[in-house]
């Protein structure tokens, strides 16, 4: 189990990963439990049912590879390697943190206000960082959280939002690099004896039907095979002031 500290303005937020069920944590303004297996009714905790895709890493690596869609992902992973994209593990925390902050502000500003950002020291202490380099430039990266049995894809960011719309070649390069990063993360986790690769959530059916981009995200994750499962997210707010701020931004 991992417990991470975050800061949103003046508020102290706790995030808990790889716990079967929620429990109270005192001394913070709010606590959130991600991807719990058990559905429980605990006083003060709001519960949300979430879908995610998981890959069983106890399988043979060749089977995991063959379960990946050949055209949409396996082929692109091979192209990324042929182009000379290099994947580095835990070498580019600073560069990735900079890219992530920029990406979140452009892509998920509302989410940033509600959930805050992970500071660099916490990222280095608890996160496993994979980055994609091309000709010494960091194109993007991914941050994973892990324990002895699970690895969770928590954050992903790239420079694609900074590109000129006409720069199609670099956009494809970043897309291929993204697929390669996931494949390298799967191999990294399997080599460590980790049993489950968690894709960090899928959009629900009602959202997918309304938004082609969200549909694309789901199709991308599902192209790597795996199994769709239900998990539970719990949230409790202890501070009355933070409760007002949180609900205000939620409405916004």
C-alpha cells in the first residue's frame, strides 16, 4: 500500500493506493482511495464504481505480446524501436515533471484544481518514471505507482499539445513512443515479479458514447488486451473549508 501527500493551495490531501478498502486517516483535509477491490459502506466516505483494464503479468510474456492488437499497437511499438526511440527508467524525473505540469494545465485544468499535482520530491520517492527519448529530446513519459503485486499507470504526458498542427511526423513519433512506453513498463513490472498491470481507469459507456476522444482513449488501452474489471474509489473530506472549495470547483 502507498500513501501519497499532495497540496492543493493550503490544503493537505492524502491519496491511498493498493488498499483493499478505505479507512480513516487523521491529520489531513481530505483522503481518497483509488482502485479498491472491495465495495463497503463506511460512514463519511463517498464511493464511486470505476472501470479499469488490467493485464495478468503472471502469463508468459509472449502471450501478453500476442494479445496486443497487431495493427494499432504491436506494429507501432516496432516502428518506435526502428526509429531509435529510447526508453529510460528513473533518469528523467525533472524533465517529465516539467512536461506533466504543462500538459495538465493545458489538458486537464479542472482536474488539476480538484486533485492537485504531485510534487517532484514525492514523484521521485514513490514513482517509477519511464521516459521516451528521441535524439536526446524527451518527448514524453509516464509515471507508475507500484507495490509488490500491482503497478498502476498514474500519469502520462507528452509534448504533443505543444506541436504545430502541421507537424504530423512528430505527432506520430510521440504516439508511437507512447505505445512503446507502455510495453516497456509491462516488461519492467513482469521482470520484478509484479502480478497486475492496471491501466488507471476506463471511461464509462455513457461518456464514450458522447465523446469520440474518450472513446479513443478506451480503444487505445483495450488494444493492449487485458481484462475489464470493476474497482471502487472512496473519498472523504474532513475540513469544512476544503469541502466548500472542493464543491465550488466541482460545479465549475
